[in-house]
C-alpha cells in the first residue's frame, strides 16, 4: 500500500512540475576549446556533462541553469594546458519555433583542476598562474526532440583572462555539442 501511495505521489508531482513548466535533467557532450590571443595553441577536445534545471515563464521563454563539469584548455606541440571547470551557465531561453530555441546569458566558471606544463626551446614556462574564476558569455541553439531528448550547440566566449600574468593573455573560447535528457 505504501508503494502504491508513493507511486501516486510521484505521478502527481511529475504532472504538477510539467504543468508549471519546470524542467530538470542530465546532459553530456563534447567541447572544442582554445585560448584567444595565443597563436601557438591549437583546439583541444574534451568532455562536458552535468545537470540542468529550468523554468518556463511562458510557452515562448524561460530560464535555464546548468551545473557542468567541463574539460577545457588548448593543445600545444610541446606541453599541456588543461583546465577542468565547474561551469554554471545561466541562460535566457527563447523559442524561435515550436521545438527550436535560442539561448543567451552569462557563465560562471570555477577551476577544479589544472595541468599546465609547457616546454619551449628556452626551457619550461612555469610562471603561468591561472585564475580560479572565469566569467564568459554564452550563445546557442537548442532543439527539443521526441522522448525528452535535447540537442544543443553553444559557443562560450571568455570575458576575462584566465592567466594571471601580464606577459601572457588568453580567454576561453569553447564550442560545445551536447545531448540532454529531461527527467521531468
């Protein structure tokens, strides 16, 4: 009897959340990242994934907040420049047509881990200190497909330098392709 009652409560809560335009789910994908203002750096491919939650204000617009692990950085011929972030994008979502929507907003990034090891002909560069916090802008398109799946393409452009050194510059530039699944 308790299991039946719990099942009924879950179904009622699910229908209530759907009626309120509340959305919650998981997402995962691939990042293609690079640093601006750094000509020796090449694109790096990395994983992005985590949770999303959102609420619709109307059938045309809403807001979504993600909590994403994101492997970013850049490739070098002589070394590594890997940064692992916890990114929190907060995007305004506006439907262009029934299943296609546009996203725009800020992203707040917190460095979880870094691996920087750059070797040049003159020796190893060891005076690179990365900032622990990164703020970026996000623009993207999303497509709601059947069975609760979502496809997204986002471009993230850093607004702040990630290297805390006057001799070196660089802002994150990331293109993400993501698939998500709505649990509600």
